[in-house]
């Protein structure tokens, strides 16, 4: 098993090997409890999930190049925006990387402990679904997803996703709805907000089936559903 960082499996270039099987914790919910007079128990407000630590211990064989390889490896590890284990088909979004000092107690190899602090969810590998007519999408994940939706069309468009309606106006060629960032834009490389061209909430895809339809001049809609798991 290897670690894939930002889509590239480079750890062998630094002489690193994963030691053991990392333990992936279940994310902890953030809640707010309120006592109410004359009511049994507390009211519980769910406020999302906390980040999770993904601990990975690496082994590196001791040699004259060990210290120089570690310097390069630290830079590679610190660059992590996403991580994935080669024996799994999900990835994690990295928020912070903590690298402990390497342990050189064994004469044959050193141990480099690393903790990747990640967003709560496991994400399915990116995929694109192209729609040319209304349909229903089946969310195979275990939690609601916030998709990336590219709408190719012009003029006034009304997009309906489940019970959510989004009205778009003055569209020229296409518009992108990033339902995670809650931003509408046209250029992915340099997103300039186009939120003023839309009204309504950014859609989500609930677990199970969600019906999608639209009205207006639309050539096609391309969706990266961003399925996710607890």
C-alpha cells in the first residue's frame, strides 16, 4: 500500500514505505445542547463534523542519503491538498499536515510519523456525469453531497434539483455552480463570482435518488457529484 498525494504516487522517490495500516477514525459531530425548562432531556443542534486525524508512519532505510531524502520528503508531504491510499477508491481533503521528528533509534531504518488533518468526509474519486435531458441521480454515498455543476446554455435557465430551484439569467455559453464553495463562476482557472446571475439556494444531492430537470436553452449539464462518505 502506498500513499497518493495530490493525485501522484511519488513516495518511492523519497525511499518512504508505509509502516502498518493507518487507522481512520469516524468523524465526531459538533453539537450544541440547550436545556429547556419543563422538557425532558436537552435540545441538540447539529453543527457539522470536526476534522479527522489520519496518522501515517513511514519507514525509510538508513543510508548516507537518508537525511537529504527526508528533507525532500517533508516538502512533498507538506504540499498535500488531497491524499489517497492505493488500496482504496476514496480520497481525503487535507487541511493541515503535522510532521514529527524522525526516529533514528534503529540502525537500519528511521521512522517518520506524520498526521494529516483532513476534512471529515471520504470522497469518491472525481467523475463527470453528462446530462442532455432530465433524469434522476442515485447518490451511493452515506451523506449529502455538494456537487460541481457546469451548465452549458444561454439566456434564462431554471434548474431544479430535488426540491431546490435555481434561476439563472443572462447566461453566455456556460456557467459553473460550485455547491461546496457556494460560488457561481465561468472560468475555473480564475473564478470571478457570477453569483449575481443566480437566485435560489445551491443544490445538494441527498442520499438516495434525486430528480434533476431544467427549462430554458440548455445544450447539456455536466456534474461532478462529489459523492462522500462518513
